[in-house]
């Protein structure tokens, strides 16, 4: 009986270590798993510094349908985005502190301008998170204002 209890304990510890390892690996890769209301998963890079937020998805040639970039901010505001030097059309999704979608700009086109005259996109409500996805993904996932996404931002 004692042997069985030890085996169960070892099995539980191994399962815990594997789960912890996969979570740590995702954080080390800089990716956050985002779950949508319909059960789809998006692996998002984190843009949590001024430099990362400024660069965003600039100069990328493609973005897989299950990938994105999650911008995190210290406080909710009407965060403005633009497509300067972004080579792929995007869906831009603003969320509040409860991870509820407050605004979506769908199929935002690239901006070929070399000056700072690219159009700017802004929500009508304050947001603390912004998720960029490949154009068309928000519709494919049936995301809309009021939908809640699930994710854990690394500390």
C-alpha cells in the first residue's frame, strides 16, 4: 500500500512538473495562449515594452491564422494604432481590463506611405489590451464587441 501511494505521488509530481514546464516554455518563447469563446486558441507574442509596442508587427511578410501579437498597457486609454511599415493586413481588437472586446477594426489595410501620414485607428472606449491578428481571423472566429477572451499575461 505504501508503495502504491508513493507511485501515485510520483505520478502526480511528474504530471505537475510537465504542466509547469510547458507553461514556462510558453512564457520563455514570449507567447501567450489566448482562448476565444468558440474554443479556438491563438498563440500571441507579447508587446509589453515601449520598444516592442513601437515595432509591433512591422516588416513581417506573413502571420499565421493561429498567431497574433498582444499589446499590454499599464493603464486603460484610447490607444491609437497605425499600419506604418506593416506589410500584412490585420484585424485590431481592443479589450478592457476584463478582457472583453470593446472595439474591432477589421481588415485594416497596409499603408505604403513613407511619411507619417498613415491612417490611425482608435477605439471609442478605453482599452488596456490590444490584439492584432491576420485580417479576416476575427470574422472567422466570430469575435465581436462584448466577447471575452481568456489569457494570462506573464508577470
